[in-house]
C-alpha cells in the first residue's frame, strides 16, 4: 500500500511539474500568443496566475489580439 501511494504521488508531481513547465514556456514565448495548448493551460489557471500570464503575454504581444482567457469582455482588448 505504501508503494502505491508513493507511485501515485510521484505521478501527480510529474504531471504538475510538466504542466507548469509547459504553461510557463507558453507565457514566456516570443513566437505567438495563439498556441492552443498554452491558451488552454493559461485560461484554466487560478486568477492570480492567469493574470500574471496574461500580463507577461501582453508585454510581448501588445499589438496583437489577446488570446482566450486574456481578453476583456469585448474580446479585442487585453485584460
């Protein structure tokens, strides 16, 4: 039983680390703010983390339309 719990914790930790790395790579990229996986991760992050990611994307891509999760109510302005 102890081995099973350790294995499950290791798998959960690996998923969290890989997801976090993929999200950070998306918000700190310089290619495009329209990566589908990155948009999904960022829009599902908790409020403060999403806001930080959107602010980081906005500094890099301020002249582009904001991706889903970073748009204001009119979908043409950044939050």
